[in-house]
C-alpha cells in the first residue's frame, strides 16, 4: 500500500500548491503567488483550447510572474478564485493536472460596480523540488468570461 | 490504520470518477462521460428533492446515456461543470455520496448570448467493478436554475 | 509514513465537517448545522478582512447557533453553499483552516425572484473531541456580496 500512500500525500501537497496560488492572488500577495512556481516557471494564456489554438501571452520566471500578478492585483477591488475539482496524475517526481477555477473579479469602472467572471482551467505540469512541489508549466485556459454590472 | 488507507484511496478514486464526468461533459466527449457508469447505470432527473418528488426523467444503460449526453452537448457553445464538495461513505464494494456542482452552460438564442446556470446535487450510488469504481445510480437534482443574458 | 497517514485522515475528516455545515444549511437542518461546532463554539461575522476590521456580529454556543441558523433558513426559498478549496494545517488535536464558499441564496422579495450571492471565506479553528473533529471558532468573512433579479 505504500505507493498508494505516497500518491495520496503527493496529490494533497499538489492541491495545496494550487490552492496557495488562489490564496495569494486573493490576498494581493504577488510574491507569494509567484513562489508556487519553479524559478523558471512558465505561464501561457489561452483564449481557446490549447490543443487547437496558440497562446495569447507567455510569462517566464518568478520575477516576471510576480510583476504580472502585481499588475493584475492593482486592477481589482477584490477577487475570489474559487477552485473546483483537480484531477492530477503523479509520475515519480513530476505530475500533470487539470484544475477548475471560477475566478471572480470585483472592480469599479467609471463609478459603476462591475463583476468580471472568468471560467478558467489550469493545465499544469508540476515538479518535485528540494522545497516541495512547484508548478513548472501552467497553461491557463479561459473557456469563457462574463462582465456585468453588479450591486451589493 | 490499513482500513483508513483503503478508505482514503477509495474516496480519492470515487472523487476522480465524479470529476471525470464533468471533464468529459465539458470536453464534449459523451462516450467518455457514459463510461463513468456501470454498463447498466441509471440516471434519474429530479426538479425537487428526491425524498418528496418523482423523477422527471430516467435514462438507463451506457448507450442511452451516451446518446443523451451527445444531445445535450450539441446545445451549448461551452459548458463548465464546477464541482464543489463531495461527501462519500464507502461500505466495502459499494459507496454512496452527495456532490455539489454549479453547472454553467453558454449558448446563443436568436443571436443573444445566454448563460444558463444549474445548481445541481448528484446523489450517487457507486460500485467497485473489475475496471474500478463506477456510478451505478445517479439521482441528478436541480435545486434551482437561472437563465440570463450574458456579455463577455 | 504513519504521521502522513494520520494527517490525511484528519484532513479528510475536517473537510467532511466543513461540508456537513453546508449540507445541513442547504437541507434546512439548523440543529445538524450547529452540531458541527463544539458545545461552546463561536462564530464571528466580518464584512472585511479580520486582520483589519472588527466583527459585525458574534454568536456563541450551539443553542444560539441553531437559533441563528433557523432564522436564516426561514428567509430563503433555497440555498446552495458551494464549497471550493480548504487549506488546513493540523497540529496534534487542533487545526486551523481557510475554506472558500460561494453561497447562493434564492428568495422572493415583493414577488420578484432574487439571487443573493455571498463570497465567503471561513477561517476556522478546529478541535479534536471525543465525538470527532468539531469547529471551535469560525470567522466568517464576507469578501463581497451581490444581489440581482433572477429568472429561471
């Protein structure tokens, strides 16, 4: 059973990693958000399925990631990155996974309160490092978005 | 502790199964979606609590399920079946569980973009088969739905 | 590995506890909802980050909690407390955790159907008791809310 236990431990650690990304995003901590990646981690943005479309943007390395996250954080009053399911396959010291996220962004545009929702799938490649599991590659897929006026 | 480990392994496998249903639905793979059921698996649809209302529809067996899923898939531009919590009780080679899903359906109706949201609870009966855990019975409960014009 | 297994078992039990709160809320069972707390459990409500704001309400003890939950239940036609991620740290017989919940409340106001959504984070302190894990302290943080007319 020990292989089963190791897989359970790895999968929980990987899920914690994915959730840490959301936590740091919502708490407006771009450095914490960048630290869930390997030093040379890569995020690619897709507005369609990665198997049939090209990335619309690529960010490489923790410093560039932190800078990108800091810019994003500054645009919103509040965000809630609600993570749903994670399906992860561990193969030794690497792993791949798909995680669902409904990302809510609250902002004001010309005094109007707006809720911007993004239906995201994270297609991740993970690596076991001396500091624990990290995201080495993240394909961030926007399946659809919605923007609407919102009142409390 | 070995009973605990087995339960952890079973619960993770069952959760993966529930998540596979969502994955195949969203990727428009009705055969993959039907394969999470036993060969004679049954899905019953409820528009109210199953303890106090009758099913409004019943689909039995993988072939009929695949056909039903294929029809559903064709109606929508995109779907996002965001799974929340799963509460599962394992008893030997069977299990029961409740899973929350906020099911988002993007479509066009007379040129208007529409977002149809369904608050779903899956009340499942699982069976351990030679191919792994499968869903033998799924009561699909629509607690409420919402349909609204949507812009990107 | 036994420490790992114990942590996995504890984390699953704690997640089940958090999910039981949502289940009992949505099934309109305020006593079941109160039973996930220790006898002297405390819920504090925050309309901003707990590190920088004071609670806007505090409820102490199972009887007061059940009464509060019963009052809330009576206001809504239906609720769906969709739980996302839980990040939990176990330390012996206590634990702390953050859980995301997108709480949907369907109601009628002067004949109009309304959907009230609350983006909630539960910041919990758990205790291992003879009856299993219980919530001893819950800081319930409303990050934002949205109220909108809704049609089926």
